[in-house]
C-alpha cells in the first residue's frame, strides 16, 4: 500500500472531519467528539499548521494526526512541549502502518521546528513502540484522573525532558 503523508490543507477540512468521526466510532466512543476538538484547535494559538498531517492512499485521505502546543508548569517555571491528539485512521485502513507513519513523520517535522518532546494520553500498548514512556518517569503529570500507564511522553531529542518536570497544561480548547 503506497501511503503519502503531507501537510493538511484548508480544502481537506471536511474530509478530515468525516475521517476522524469514522475512526472514533466504536463501542467506547459512541458519540465521538474528536473531530470537534480538531476544529477548535485549528483556530487556537496552539495550532501549528506544519503539524496537522494527513495520510493519503490513492488520493483518498485515510488518516490524520495533530500535534499542538502545550505547557508543562512547575510553580513559576514553564516549559513548552507538544500534545499529540488525536491520531486517526479510517477503520478499513487500520493495521497497515498508517498511524505509525503519521506519528513518525510528525516527530520528524516537530524536531525540524525545534520541539524537544511530545506528551499524550493514549493506549499503553501502542505508543511505546515509537519511543513513548510513562510520563511519570520524566516527572511529568497529566491533569486528568486516568491510569498512569496511559499518560506518556517522548524525548524527541536526547535529553529533551531532562530539565523539565511539572503538570501539563493543555490549551483551553481541550476543555471546551
Ligand atoms: C490508533 C490508530 C491511529 C492506529 O492506526 P493504525 O494505522 O491502525 O496503526 P498501525 O498500523 O501503525 O499499527 C497497528 C498496531 O496498532 C495496534 N493498535 C491499533 N489500535 C490500537 C488500540 N486502540 N489500542 C492498542 N493498540 C492498537 C494494533 O493492534 C497493531 O498492533 P500490532 O502491530 O502489534 O499488530 C487507529 O487504530 C485508530 O484510528 N483508532 C481509532 C482512534 C483512536 O483510538 N486513536 C488514538 C487515540 S488518540
């Protein structure tokens, strides 16, 4: 399967909306909201256009990933990082490495843009293969009451979280 990863364009927004909705319709997420989160984030200060990527197969958009700016706060100290949320692949195309390619490409671009780490809330069996570790190993906490194995972070560059610790503050659009 030939997969092309590229930056999302404005003309993709409707197709991306539909694909995120489809990806998240499961038993667990009966009324998915993730496509609405992406719409809010695109209009926010946290948005980085280069880090909203789509995956195409035969000119059809089948996957999407978004990384947005967040802060890690520790008292008076504040560190910049990125939130990975969400990543979505249409059910018929899942299991072909598309999610993995989206994540790896997003990491590469984030490094080029000067970012040093990414934080996410996700499946503990999926993200470690890309280098994610439990966030508390970096002394980072997420502001949610969720199992700690689902709170993960990655150093995009060596020592990217060495002098960073604290609680993640997501852009307010995550709470709307
Ligand atoms: C998670 C998701 C983006 C992965 O995309 P993908 O293209 O299917 O992933 P890849 O082909 O790169 O990797 C497939 C692997 O991921 C695993 N995987 C996929 N979804 C998973 C999940 N929800 N939990 C744990 N592992 C999962 C598969 O079991 C497979 O593992 P294997 O390689 O050991 O067999 C996709 O399944 C999806 O859109 N899911 C619904 C939306 C979602 O839950 N997004 C993540 C939350 S932000």
